């Protein structure tokens, strides 16, 4: 990571773009290969059921938007790119979405992401204990928010009037 931090902005942006393009395209092709392999098993019938056809139609229609939007999230990129490959999204729809999404991701990471990484490394160098406490605090906040949201969701259906 230090090598990227030391690069000029334009070079770091290009390097990050290249890395993410390789990663998302590899994930797409793994999904596509897995689907092709599944065609040769007893589960192939499931791929040709009406619901599977509807799911593939949705991916064909809205998939490129989903691919682009996942670059602004954490944890969904791999799943969506894998699903796009498994659903055999045509490259004519997938590649433009992957290029746009990779460009967005590279720009965000080259600006905000690298600055945050640099700040985090500085905090860790100055006070490893402080960095650990900060990480634990952020993890605790995330857990609290998830629990709070789940409790609200569990209560909400009772409050709705039909």
C-alpha cells in the first residue's frame, strides 16, 4: 500500500483502476464458468425454470446499474459481479458497467480512500492502543446500529394497518 501512497495521483488512479478491472472481470468469468459447469450437472434443470428465467431477465435489464452501484458499497462487489457472470450477462452490457464502476471506485479510493489509509497508518504508528480502541469503538457502533435496525424492523410489521 505504501507504494501506491508514494505515486503521483494520476499514476495511482490508473494503477487502482487496472487492479479493480482485473479483479471484477476475473470474478465475472469465475461466475460464468461456474454456471457453465453447473449446466453439466443434475442441477441444470433449476437454471431453466421460469423463476430462474425471470431472475436472468432482471439481471439483463438492471444488472449493469447494479454492477456500477456496487462500487460505492462495501461487500457487494464480488457477489454482484459473480452473479452477473453466472447469469451470463452479455459482455456488451457488463463491460461498460464494469469500466464506469471501476473508474468511480478508483477515483474515490485514490482520493478519500488513500487519505483515510494514510491517516489510519499515522494513528497506528503514533498509538497502536489508541488505534485498537478506535477500531473496537467503530465495530461496537456498527453492531449497535445493526441491532437497533433489526429491532425496528421486527416491530414495524405489527404497526402497519392493512
